[in-house]
C-alpha cells in the first residue's frame, strides 16, 4: 500500500523551508503529524556533526524501524522514537553521523527539506553560535498521487 506525501512548512524566524514526508515511514510520519501544528526550539547537536535537533525527552513513541539511517544527508530529518537514548528529531544541514552519549544510533528518515535547503547552514550556524532557535512546523498539504489510496 502506498502512502500520501505531506508537505510541511518549517519556519525559524525569517528562514522558511518546505519539507516532504517520506512515504516509506508511514507510522513515523503519523506520529510527526500528530504533533502539528508545533512550536518548539532547535538546538545544535552535541555528537552528530552538522545538525540540529529537537529533544523530546522521555516521551515514548511506539514506532517500528521503517527507514532507519545513521547518516542523514543535508535536509533529511530523522525521528528517533526513544530507547537507548532520549526521543528526538534531528535535521542534518551538513555532514552528519547520528549519535548520542551512548554512541551511534539510527533514526527513521521521516521527511526531507525540498525547498530552502540552501538556508539550512545559516540555521545551523545560528543554533551553534546564538543558542536555541524557534521552530514552527505546520502542514501545508497532503499529496495523493493517481492510483494511490491514502
């Protein structure tokens, strides 16, 4: 069964990005959509390289491994549902190897920035040098392709 792709708007101050969800991670996408509309803060990663993250603490999501990766490309967003480390969402803006204080971990590739990717390094710079940055995520639209049942 195919799943719809959802387009989301991610905004941090005047920086805006459009992301599309990964159809191969339907349960992770549903969990993410359940948080919307969402206002939170991004902080720079500690161990993973060039990325920013939203810590979700001990909030548990019962998610299977759907599209796990440890090496997200710039613009890819991972959802780590908890377990060995705290629950979190990570977005790479450059070279990144997902890790925690316990060592390497993987997360489900839940969405990818498709517009504004050239602004991601500025977002990363702000998180690193200016501290936590605001982030608002909203749903723009759901795209059902011909022949696809949502």
